[in-house]
C-alpha cells in the first residue's frame, strides 16, 4: 500500500484508537468522512470507536456502510455481526454472521468471534461449527479450545469435551475457566478425581483471586461427589467469599418494592401485542427451569429460544431512561407508562428470525419474575410458568453455582445469607403477582414434578395451551442444545438425587434456615 495516499486525518485517528482515545478516534474519522464519505477504512474505524463508546446507533450505521461498500471484507463483516450482538440485536447479528461465515475466513479469532455471536443468539449448532473451525485453525490457543469444549458439552459429547478441557489446561495451566466444567463433566470417585491437582494449584497461585474462586468451586463439587460435605461447603465459602457484593444502600430491596408499587392491585388493562407465541419459564435459578423448558420444547409445536434478555432490553429502550442498570427504580417508574402493544411487538420482532421456526417458543430467563407486570401487559396472551422448589434446596443450589459476579441480577449469589434474603424478596413478589395477575401464572413445584412426571407435564402443557404430545414425557431425547449448568442433568431421565440435598449440609446451613423461618418461609415443604 502507498502510505502517502493515506489521509493524515486517518493516520491521526488510528493513533488515537491505538491509545484507546475512542472519542478522539471517532471525531477524527467522522471529520474525514465529511469530505470523503467513501473512505472505507475511516468508516470502519468510526464504527469501532463508536462501539467502544457504546454509541450503538452510530457504530452500527458506520459498520453497515463499511460492509456495504466492501462486501468481501471479512474483518468488516465479522465486526458488524459482533457489534449487532453487543447492541442486543441477536436476530440481525445472526444474519450478519451467516453472511460473514460465507466469506473466505482463515483467521481463527474471526471464527471464534462468530461462535460467540451465535452463542449469544442461542444458535448453538452454528456456534459449534464456528468454534470447531477456530480450534482447528489455532490448536495452541487455550481460549479457542475452551469455547470449542463448551460447544461439545452443550451438545452432550462429554468425552470430546473433556479432552478439549484437558487440552486447555495442558496449554495453559492457569486457564481457570476450564476447571469447574471439568469437575462437573463426570461424577468423581476415589479412584478418579482431580483433588490433588486442584490443591496443588491453590498452593502454587496463593494470591490469584480468580484461581481461588474457580479452584475452590471445582473442589467443592469434587468433595461433594466424594461425600465429604463439610469440606465441600468450606471450599464453597472460601471460593465465593472474596467476591461477595455489598448492597449497602438496599438497592435490591428498593427495586422489588418499586415493582410492586408499579402494579399495586389487580390488573385489567391488557391491550398489548396479541401474539400467543411466547411461553415464559421463570423462577429462582437452579429450581428446575431448564427441566421444564425441555419438557415444553419437546413438543413439536415449540422452539427452545434459551435465556433471552430481549424483553428487559426492549423495556429499557421503551422507558427512555439512560441509567446504567437494565432494571432500576427510575426505569420501573418510567416504564409503567409505555405503550404496551408497541413494547410487545418490539420484543417479538427482536427475537426473530430464531423464534419464527415453530408456532411457539420458550423464553427461559429465570429472573423474568421481576418483569411479570410488564410482560402481562405487553404480551397479554403469553403463557407463564414459574418454578418453585424447597427454599433450602433452592438457596443451597444457587450457592453451589457460579454466576457472573458483575451481573446486576446475580450479585446476591456469593453469600448464602444474601441468597436467603433474596429468596424472601422473591417469595413476597410471587405472592404479589398471584394477587394482581390471577390465573396468569402456573406455579410448578419441582418436587411434585419429580414425584409424578406425567401429571406435572400434562398440567404444564395444558397451561401452555398445547395439545398433549407423548414426546413431552421423554425430554431427555430432546436433541436441542443446552447451555445452562443443567446441561448434563437434562440429558438423563428425571431423578430424585437433588431433592432435599440440603439435609447433607444441615449443620452448615443452619443460619440460613433460621433466617428463612424468621421471615415466615416454610422450609420443610
């Protein structure tokens, strides 16, 4: 390339971008484009800089223009798909990723990026193809091997997934993401486990907080398999303790109160979008939501869309509130007055094209219980199924799971008593919804479903307005990929080993029981 032909403004913009001065890079690129609108490199750079600033409308406009002006440029196509995904436009992101995948990609990182785009959109079969090609193109890259391992695990190919995870660790022993899934891949035994290796790594990396979190969580799982429950619980506490998020200002409690105040009495204005397609499966995490999703989506009329964040994003946009949290008091107050029909239509369109495959789809985002008032208005014909489980089992199972510690919806999950306090708020909110939305929510008790699978499944299918189909009794044969922590369990028939698991930890969780009972929560049902 003749560098003398490169406009000086573009050289300055590139330098600003490289030193992470996104604002300057964007301003310089836009300035150049005013005089040279077809300077594609500047158009692309403006899109990247705007994306770094989270100015998604500008980012997408520039990147779309860049891809149109140079439709064969792989880098432009991949970045456009990635930006659409980050802007919470999964349907458009998938279409852009499909176009990118049709180009001559040779770079492993680009395949990996497309795999992530497909994963975020719950198009896991295509994600697996992209991750496989990434791992094959760069077999010495631990991150690419890890993503491929996850796609294998989601598909139920346990042996191959285990091999890929071990390959990650062989390449980079401090690739901490690999240790928890490796511990969970199988039931550990006295003859075959990773306990010694995990302890050796803890000693080797004593000051690494991420190592402490993930290695202790892996040890907790392995010691539970070995039936050493006191030691398992101790490792849970040691791993999660450093990541506990404080809620000093009572933000979580105020959000719950604001939700109930927004819908104080029985609702009667249901003028929203009249589609009957969505089926929402909600509940506290680790209560059987994935199991129920699999039962429903085994029906030939139902597509499993996974855990969609689309409704919360659509509500935030409709509320027009610029606060950083997806759901806060300001958003709740403003969203109470949105146009319901428009909101429902926006949500449905945002799930396309993935959800147009069958007459119905399951949206299984557990914390949608926070949004039920809005969902009921915006989508008056949507079906809602809420999972309930023994409170002690619920709280313990959440404590045994690792959620993103920076998530605004999972900050409570790093301390057992914080989980208990959240459970009290959840229980109070669900009682409120049953009063103000009578008949809209089917509550399913996990233990009852395990005791009588057919009766429970028939009640669920009937509530969803579907004719009975025997495939719903054989959810373990459902070929759809599973990306939740329940990926292993739901590939086997219903079992009872997780019922009253809390009894194995009765001594350790005694303070939790006291907290729940003091709030009037029945811990024995």
